[in-house]
C-alpha cells in the first residue's frame, strides 16, 4: 500500500518534457521534476540534498536516445559548432542506443551521468562542469551503498573543484565560490585530505559576507575535524 502511494506521488511530481538534441537535431522526451512538488528533507554534510518524493539528480542528466550526446539539463543546449563536431565524431558514430526505464533507477542515473561526463570530456567542457557531474555520480553511488565508487568519484570531484577554484569563474551550476570551498573542505575530509580540508575551511570561516547556512556547516566541520585528529 505504501509503495502504491509513493508511486502515485512520484508520478505526480514528474512530467514529460520534449527536447531537441543540439547535435543530431532529433526530438525526444524526458521526465522532468515539477517545481513545488518535492521538498528538501535533509542535507548531507557535502550538501547532497535529500527530497521528499523524488531525487532530482536522477532526472537531471539528459541522454539523446538517437546519437548518445548527453549533458546536465542546464548545459544541454549550449554547444559550440566545433563541440558538436567532436561529439558527432567521437560519440555518435559508435553509439549503441540503449533504453532506460520510465522512472530512472539509481543505476540508470549513474549511467546517464557517466554519459554526460563522457560528452563533457569530449566537448572539452570546463573542469568545474566535470567536477559537478562527478560529484553527482558519487552521490548516486552513496545511495547505492557502493563506497569504493563513491570515493573514487568524490576524489574526481575534489580534484576538479580545487582546480576550478584556482582557474575558473564561479558560480558553477549555481554553486558560488565560498560554497564550493566549503564543499571541497568536506569532501577532502571524507577522503582523508585533512590538511587541505583545514586550509579551505579557514578561508570559508574567515570570509566576510558568507551565508550563515554555510558558515554554520563550516564550523560543524571544523569541530568534527578537531575531534577526529
Ligand atoms: Zn542527438
């Protein structure tokens, strides 16, 4: 009974949206989360937000079923002409179409994000974008309780965000610089990079004008690190 109620809530929280692929120009539809149907229930220390009905990350990676081009929703349409050529040459020519369930499973969410990461690397996308996709893959592995893969993708996200913080312009997908530094500190702590975590944390805590939300989390993390060492 509970499952039926949950399935109904899941169906009501999603709708079909059509997309035109910027690489092959063909149309396809994908489920999209409706605004306002889904509330944040809790947030992990590295800012993985848990929702009441549906995990929006599962529906955030779009894969064109015709040519294999994939990207996160916000980045899907923005491709330069030469990037389209690289995707066509390196992905579309060897793409074997696969079908996904109507309601994306965690495993399928991982697969779609890996396709998005592949397209991002192929289009020579920004390091921050690659890091953001890697972080979401790590989070899905966390839900799958696959710790080895979670840590491997957290490491990739950590390296990408630290590089992006020194070379690229923020915000990246809505994450501002101080939030990214806090996330890097927390991910670094999870990976055992304690001195780097402390370094980023010190910047966050002493930064003027930082949001209370991030500052409180940064102080919690500082406390956690002090008690762990
Ligand atoms: Zn396509």
